[in-house]
C-alpha cells in the first residue's frame, strides 16, 4: 500500500533517481513542467541522477539531449545500463580483458571506461560478451555473438526491455534479442538494467546518497527495480502507466508514493484512512460496491489517485479480483462526465 511521507519528498530524500522516457521526456520532447520541477528539487539541495536502461547512447549524449530540453545535466549525472553491465564484467575479469561489445556506442564506451578492451569480432578472442540495444547491428554480428555465448563465454545483457519507443512507434527492444539468444543457446544471461538491481546500485555508488528515491513511470521496470534494490519509489503518471494498470498492480510492483507529475517531489504525501465501507482522503471517498469502484467527493487529482489505488489494492488483496473502473475519470467522482 502507499506510504505517507514525513515531509516533502525532496526534503526526505537526498538522492532522486529519475527514469527518463515518460518521466523527463517523451521521445524528443520534454514532459511539460519537468525541467522546472527538477530545478526546484535541485535548488532544495537534492542530488539528481538520470537512470536509463537504454544502453545505446553514452552518458554525454544523454546529458546533451537533456540540456537541449532545458534540464540541467552533466554526463556524471547520467547512469546507463551499459555502465552497470561493464561494472559487472570488470568485477570478474582482469584489466584490459577483451569483451565483445554487441550494441550501440554506449556499450563500447562503458567497457573502455572500466579498463576493458571493447572488441567487435569473434576473431579478437573476447573473454566475455556484453549485449545491448543497437539499431545498426547486423545479423552477422548477432550470429557470432550467439555462437560465442553458446560456446561458454560469460554473457551480461544490459537490459531485457521488450519494447523501445521510436520516432515511428513502439518497436522491439533489446529483450527480444535476449530472448532469441536464450532460446538458441540455452544460456540465462546476467541482466544489469531495471528491474534487476545492478543499475540502481551503480547509480547510488556513482552519484552518492544515503536516502535514495526512485522515480519512474513503469511498474515493471522502475517500481519493481526499486523494490528489488530496497529503496522507496515515486510513480508519476506522465508515461505509460494508467488507471487500468494501477488498479490491477500486485504487491510486487506497487509504488511507495504516487503523483500525477514531478511536482510530487515538492509535496508531502498523505495516505487514505480506512472507513467502514471504504477509504477516505481529504475530500474524496471510495469503495468497491459489487466489484465496481465508486468514487465520491471532490479535491485534488493526486488525492483522487491515492484514494482510488488504495481502495482497488485493498479489494484486490482481499478478493483476488480486480475492481471494475469503467467510467472513472481521474479527478472526478463516479458518473461525472469528463470536461471538454
């Protein structure tokens, strides 16, 4: 269930780990208000780290993209799954070991930064394989990497994301390639990116913080990853997660806090109180009646979300059935038509 904060989140936490797509930007465009919210959090003394499962771009490219959107960011503020994967490989191999880098430029850069030698052909006799998303990979490169993995070389995958957003729609992500390698070789990779904890651990190590908070828009990577790492999380609703996904969320992917936008970093987070027939927070009250989730009252949109998900999760845990949210509109009581 949601937890209450003792104060504003950015005052309770000295390090905020931010997912990028769906939180700070969507495609090439900034999420409205994100830059201003992050400026305010930083002004209050909170360290910000930008955390991405995308291994294709090195941190300086990511930081440059963020700055073009008005977000203050240095390369050292950015941590990628390629960096986490390179750290995992460097922990088991001697310095200057050769590692096959299958992916975008970010994979090779991360390996070199860890004192390893990135190679791109089986003939270079690599001691391990690191794979990540790379839009320009050839089938020949993929086949040779698969044969090396099948032959017994250690394999670290930067992430297992099934999809990736592109300018022309949602496309197959690196997870599709991981699944192909797994099926062909029978080998299970070590995975660096969210929801596994190496990327979050690497971010905390690099940027440093004693009270970290993960902020994301996806339940199955950002929130599940925070739970795996044992740190609290804030789900923002500017990305892919909506009402249907939230009310059906099992305990393993539920966020600690919930907010419509990144402005939630500058807010204190209350939680609903239990009543005889449901839950109440500020001016909102909700209950599940004959499996239908019913909301009454008025108040802030964020309090609406908090009372709705608390009611839905309580019902789900008790009955095993997902509450019906047909007709519900965020910030409105049941049956109220959406404003046009």
